[in-house]
């Protein structure tokens, strides 16, 4: 439970720092949130199970790494939880890439007003 909670916290804090550094106006930050963050949340199975979707859409949604974080987080509450090592390596790799990109942009100081 706390492992996946920690991964979600790291992912969204990296995303928020990245957006805050790159975009310098509230309008562009809102646009990024509307066209990137909202679809990630809606298409990750947060509010519905993707098992009810047709196979074509399900195959597309399985490429969303946030889907695996949500499903493992949800399954950690009940007895259906099983730790899949390869999928967790995929999630950690995605989180580390996000963290490295955000750290690079942060330390580079991209578009920071002096």
C-alpha cells in the first residue's frame, strides 16, 4: 500500500515541478493539465475498470504506466494483490525517467525569471 502511494506521490510531484518550471503562465499550466493530466487520470482505470472496454481500447490503455500504479494500489487493499516483478520494474523505470527529466529541467533552470 505505502509503496504504491509513494510512487504516486513521486510521479505527480515530478509532474507538478516540471509543469511549474516549463510553463510560466497560469493559462499554459491549465492547458497542460487539461490535455495531459486529466486524460491520464481518466484513461488509467481510476474511475472504471478497463475490463469492460472492447479489446481494441484495452490494448491501447495498457500502455499507460499510470494504469498499473492504480491497479496495484487498488488491489493492495484486498486479497487480490500479487506482486508482479516485471511490471513493478516497468513502473519504477517510468518513475525514474520522470524524476530524471524533472531534475534535469530543475537544475538547468529552464525559463526561470532572474
